[in-house]
């Protein structure tokens, strides 16, 4: 029996129904810094291995792999961070404390704890493992915005193994290739520098069903301009943070409520046009089995201008911690050397977020001596490559079950 699982961005995938013998419990956790988060534990009789799924900004309670893993005899833990389905104020360093709270619970309940990071959950778990493996005094003490974070004071239990399924290179690293550098005025969503417009036929763009063809010169100039735009946004974020700190200092000195309100007033970054990776329309760039289009639709020349997209609105702190490819600590390549537990990395061949060059670099960067790299047909969210074929989730679940079984042998 199957049911339809919604994975976000309009993606619906047929998934099997959880076994009848599944027992489900809900757990409220308190993090080391006093925040409350919750998780759902599903178990089946005899389960000694628990597989954990988390994502920094999405609720994975009904992830398509949950029933697949239960059917293989594993318990499954799905947990949210303190920013579920809302990344306006998502600070990755705080999310590590959320992960730690779940890990402590599971360490007391199961013999073997395995993390499974899908998409953005991959970098979250890689970041967690990198920090957890350090001596407490060597862990990060501040966020990229300069806010104190007490990772040293948190108990950060390590998992026994790690699985990465279609992990993208990190929210910020991903956005660094997605952001549209042709925006010439951050206050005007329609402003365009024609020389950098990815959707101008003069630069190589072609509407579907035809693939675009960008020249190597344009690709190099475009990617350089993407970094420059992110750097400008970093400067804006840091200016906002400095304004808040000045107001804080003035309130401490004068007790004037005007400055207190200035401390509390939100200074939000609105980031227009973040669905413009050249690989979405030029399928010859880092080719795989992906279709024309982005994770958000088949017409990135339109969705780039729409409401839905990555990093559209955020606080300065969240921008620097999560969405800046230049400032964020949560980058897979940066964190991967700290992942030393046995590791399974599964690339989906039709992925539109983890491309072949990305996947190879990430696997090479992993610090684990025992690592397995597999490629299975599927799309980023675990769908099938073509109608009538097995879904990527089904194929990945079979590989995961076999790999976990091999850990005990």
C-alpha cells in the first residue's frame, strides 16, 4: 500500500505506508540554551538502530524515507529545529544545539544512532558532527554576526554513522550559485544589468524545450558577479548589525526607550531573484539526468522573479549564518573533513541542487576512512527519473538498508 507524501515545492511522491506494528511517540526537548524543540520517534519491534532525519528549515515528519526505513526494521527519528518552515531567523549555530538535544535522547534509547541528511539536512548534520568531534573549548564561540554561542557548554553526542542523500553544498553555498547577479538595485526587483542577465538570449538563454548555451566567458563573469552580489549583501547585513549594536550601547548608557525600541526593531534583508543557477537552463554545464528547470519550477526565467525561493527574507544574523556563501560556517566542504564516522553518500542522478561536480568534491572532502559513494536514479526530492520507474527514494532506501546491515557485520 502507498500514500502520497508532500515534500515541498509542489513535489508529491508515492511512498509506502508505515508498517502496522509501528509505535509513534512525540517528544519535547529542551536545548542547552533553553529553547524548546520537538521530535517524533517511530519504532518497530526489535529495532536497535535509529535513523535520524533533520533539516534546518523544513518539517520532515512525513519524509518519504520514513516508512521505507521502518519496513527495513529501523526506528526513525524526525526532528525540527527552532525555525521549522520559517528561515527568516534561522541561525545554524543555534540549530546545532537543537540537533544535540535529539542526539542525547536517542543515545539513551538505542544501541546505534545514524544521521541521515537529505538536501539541506546534509550540511546541518555535517556541521554538527564537525563541531561535536572537537574538544568543547575548540568549538565555535560566536556566530558570523558576532553573537555569542555556547557550543562548548553543550553536550554534543556523536552519531555512530552518517548517511547523506542528495546533500547540497549548504544553504549559502547553494545560494551562491542560485543568486541572480544581474540585480542592479537591491530595492528594485525588476532592475537588470543586461550584460549579466541569465535570461537574455543575447547571453545564451533559450526558452524550453530548448536548452540554453552560455559561453565559458559568460559563465566565469556571471559566477564572479554572483560572489560580488553576496559580498554586497554581507556588507548590508553587517551595517544593520552595527546599527543595532550602537542602539544597544546607547540604551545601556542613557536608558532612553527610543534606543531600546531601536534594538528591537527588525532590520530585514529582502533578497530578490534567487533562482538563477545557469545549470538550470544550460544542461551541458555539469550534466546529469536532470530536466530543464529548477527545484521551484520548469521556468526559472519566471520563478526567479516570484515570491517562492531561497533566502528571500532574513534577519542580518540569519543571512550571515545561513544564506551567505561567503560568511556561513555551515558549508559542506568546510565541515566534511570533521565527519569521520562510517559514511554513505548517495547522489541522485537527476538532482538539481547536488550536481555531479558538487557530489564528487563533497565525497572527496569527507574525513571518514570508511565511506561509500553511490549514484542512484532519482530527482532531488526522491522522485523517479521517468514515469513507471522506481522512485529515487525507493532505490536509495534499499541501498541504505543494505549499508546499515553491513555495519553490524
